[in-house]
C-alpha cells in the first residue's frame, strides 16, 4: 500500500515565505550603509578611530625602518668582525711560521757550531798525531813547530752545551708547531660559527 503525504496549511505557508525570500534577495552592505543616517557623534568616533589607526600605522612604519637600519648595521658590523678575525688569523699563522723558521735557523746555526767544534777536535787529534810522529822521527834542527793545546774538558763542555741547546731548540719548534695547529683549529671553529651566525 502506497502512502502519499499531504501538505498541511502550515507547510504551504512556509513554502510561500521561502519562495518570496528567494525572489527578493537581501540588499548589499553598501546599500544598507547608504540608507543609514549616522549621527555626528558616530562620525566623530570613527574619524577619531581612523586617525588613531593611521597614527599607529605611521609609528609601526617608523619602527620597522629603525629595525631595518639596525639589522643592516649589525650585519655590517658582523661582516667587518669576520674580516678582522680572518686577517688576525692570517697574521697569527704568519707569525707562527716565522717563529718556526727562526727556531729552525737557530737549530741550523747550532749544527754549524757543532760541526765546527768537531772539526776543531779533529784538528787537535791530527796535531797530536803529527806531534807523536815527529817525536818518533825526531825534530829537525832548523824547524820548530808550536801547538796550541785546547783543554779536553772545554771541548766536552762545548759539546754538551750544544747538545742541550739543540734539544731545547727542537722542543721549542715542536711546541710552536703544536701551538700553531691548535690556533688553526680554533680559528676554523670560530670562522664556522661566524658563518652560521651571519646566515641566521
């Protein structure tokens, strides 16, 4: 059995109202505002609000300009600081290289002194051999040879002193090289931090 609902008078009334609303759309906001007659107090209130908004907008623009200038100045200072740090790092590296070269030259001079002392010792030994040979052969009546004998303990003291100086020089060079390595690592770390800070 089919059931067909019947429309009541109330349903018919709501349908007519809905059809009437669809046929006559609501006016726009501009149309509504055009019909209104605002009072003088309302106009003054909104004029004051607009003036305040414009003033706040100008203040915000000024603050933004100040912030922009401050950021640019900070970026410029950070860039200059990075440049100075790189220059200082280069100078420190050059100074370390010069110190290493200086101690290497000192070590070279000490080696020359040591070689000179070895030659002097060899000369003394050769003179002693010559003297022993002359004593075996016998001196010539018309020839006299004088030898200046350097005390052996003095030669040994010079050798010990040169050995200590050479050892000290090598230790200083090793210390300078280690200090240079540490400085280079610190400079690289600081440079990386500055780069990351500038990128932020």
